[in-house]
C-alpha cells in the first residue's frame, strides 16, 4: 500500500495545479462516487489527461456506459473497507462526492496515507480559467432557501444584462459551468454544508468569492457532520476571503457572528437583510416597500425602492421566508451593480419551483399546499409560520434532529396533524409532550402507494373552511419516496383524487398572500 508524506513531489505538484492550463497529465486521481458531481469530476479530469479511477458502491448504468466511452475505468465495490483496486491505483489525489461522510472508511484511509482529498468545488475553482479570464463567483449557503435564492439572484443578474450560470448544489455541477465554451460573466454557486466541509480556507484551492451569504443556520445533517458546531463551522466557510459583500441575516445572529469572525478581503462590507426597517448597509422593508439602504452613496439618509410587498404577493412571493430570500438575492445582485429596475423586472416574472409552498388545490375554503421541500424543522418552521390555521402532514427521515421545539412553537395554529414516514415514534412523542390535546393521526402502512392517499383522506376529515392542509414534513423523504419531488407529486395527485378532480381555484399564490 502506497504511503504519501507531506512533502512528496506529488504534493508539490498539486500546489502548482491552479489552472486549466497547468499540467495535469498522468496525475493519478481516484474519484469517489458516480453521481452528478462524481461524473463531472471524472469527465473533467479525463479531459485534462489525468489517470482517473472512479470508485463507487453502485453506478447508474447510463453513467457507467459514458465512462466506458470516455476510457475511464470504474471500480464498483463494497466501500465499507478500502477496495484492493483503489489501493493498487496509488492515488496522488482523491476527489470526494458530497455524500461521503468525513468518517467514511475510504476517507479515513486517505488521511492515514496522507493522500490529499478535494471536493468538486475546489477542483472547479482551480480550473475556472478554461475559457478565458475567470468569472467571479457569488456563493450561497444556508440551512434553507439556498436554491430559491440562487435562482432569484441569477434571474436578477440576467435581467441586469449579465451572462450568469446558477450552479453547484442546485443541480448543475460547477465543473460543467466552468467548462461551458460560451463562458460566463458571473457564477452563482449553491454550496451545501457537505461541499463547504472539504474547502480549504487558505492556499491555492481556497475560494475567493465576489460576494457570499449564509441565509440561516439551524440544526440539520447532524448525522453527517457529527455535531451542530461542526455543521455551523462548515457553513461559516462561505464567507472566507470574500472581496465585496458578506450578506447576513439580521434575524439569525449566528450568520452575523460568522461574518464578524471571517477572514475577508480588504474593503469587503457586511450587508444585513431582514423583514424590518433597514439600517444603513441593510436591505429591508419600510411601510410595505422593499428597500436597499446598502448600495447607494447617501445610505444614511435615503433608500432605493426595489419592489413592494403587494407586488410580491401578486406574484405568489409574499411568504415571509420567501421575502427574506428575495432580500438576500437582491443584496447579492446589487453587489454586482445590478440596477434596481432590473431587480423589479426580474421579480415580476419569477416563480417558485414546484414543491415550495405550492398551492395544488383550493376547494370549499380549504387550501392544499405542497411544501415537500421542507425537509428539516427550520424549513417547516418558516412554512407553518406563513399560515394561521393548519392541518399538518409531517414526518419522514429526521436525520438525527428533534422536532419537539417545532411542535411546541406552532401548536397554537394547528387544527390537527397526520404523521407519515418510518420514524413516527419520535414524531408522536413530540406531539404527546407538546400538544397532548391535538388530534393526531398516524399512517402506519408500509405500502408507499397508500401513504399519501391515506394521509390526504385523514387530513381532509380534519380540515375546515379557512384551513390550510400543509405538507411540510420537516424530514427527508427517502424512507418512503425516491425524493422530496416524488413525495410532493404523490401528495398533489392524492389531493386531486380526494377532491374528485376539482379544479384549482387559485394556484398563483399562497393563501393569505
């Protein structure tokens, strides 16, 4: 088994690999995982002439066939221990996909052998000059709201005339964006805590973003990071080395502390956003007007109007947590000199993705809302807070998080609850502790096809005119569904079946907008 010391020639070589035009030829690299990021990494390194081995527990047939066409070997093996073929490859570098826990046996082996481990984001940063001068990166992270904020910021930047690529954890690998032959003016990069975990803060692989934001921080992915502190530390990396604007959430002091503690570039500004009246260097709301008091010369005595809350309501964008995302995105866009008129124009046409507080039906005064994307308590908290009277569909894979505080905080707005998922005992216990008088039903069917029809039927029996039946599970979906999207789609189908195919009376905005 090969051993690497800290000062081997291969490590010195890695220090020099800071450009697409560096010499990557023959570099022995192992890529762990064959999801979208793993495939993008393997494809990229193969194009650069590296000696690549892809190692995965399972491999989708289509990607395995593409690797064969590209001439990149694939090793599928049980990764509970280090495969012999991986050790024989003697990798000088490992590129890890986001799903691998820090204590994964292969990563522990890499550490013991002093083999450097990069994520796909560090690799993309080093290669960002393929098609010309590197485009600036704007970084977005947070427990919730990342994808919406990335989409909002990208839409605003595009409205301002910039060629922009939303990429990263949003579903388009950053490596694909930096290799696009047309090039970009700016990349808006969504980063998960997994991706941030592997980023260095200094050295040639350290990101130097134009602007950055951590939208919020709440306990999530504790099973992956090991502790809440480790999760927060990973999120805080988003601000490191920022050159123009560190955007933080005034309602979440943890994000402000992250900015205060970050090592940033000279001249980088702290920009706050919140739903209240903005101070100088903030974005916020005054008398229903969404204002910028950060990016104007006379910010101590005046403000710039970006839009109004009533206009956002007309577009279905007035839920409080969505407005917060809009403020954060506007701050990022304004940091790139996007004109306020372009931001207003972008918001007039922007619509949320499916399964994000999406009204799927309104009938007999009852609204049925799909927020299947609320995969943790923090997201469900924001969703529940948008409505006054709720029948709540909750449950799934809790990822080590206790939802007791969430139940206690919202019991006053709950008409009842229907519990789905495999980890129902924990959810039931939370309701017994914090809402013992509430009507609560449990779906104990093991038949995935029966879960949503049963849950919707029980929810319908609880709901009254003026109520919202809300799917905001506060948990991941993979216990009973392929994804949160499938969970939401099955909810919508069950609702329409339950209502007898009733039409949507209002599908453009959330109730109470």
